[in-house]
């Protein structure tokens, strides 16, 4: 968990099935992971969602609060990060 965050996490047969809650400033994010097949995290306000399939190769996330959009397809071959008004990087 990044520095400055608080939350709880639980694990079943670590590292294959972790799940938990993360608190970031004014946002609470719940998520789970079935390693390496599927991972999903969403915010309680419904404005943030992150999904991964066959981690780390396919991942995407959307944040409606600030407009951030991230896509990784066959990572590290293709990655696209769009932060409206700030930056856009694709490689």
C-alpha cells in the first residue's frame, strides 16, 4: 500500500486471492484479485474502476473525477495514459 494510506486487506492462499479496502484521502477503494487471471478494484462512489486480466499483460482503469484513463495491452509493449489537461503518453 502506498505511503500515507490506511486500510485493511485480507488474503486467502496468499498471493493468489488477496482482497481488501484502501483509503486514499477522501476516497475508499475496494478490490480483489485472483492471481494471475483477474483483478478488479472500484471506488465506493463509483467514479473509479480498475481491471486487469492475465496480469500484468492487460490492464485498464478510468477515473471519472479527474478524467484519467489508462490502458495497457500486452504490457510492456503498449501503454496509453491520458490525463486531460496534464499529459498523454503512449508507448
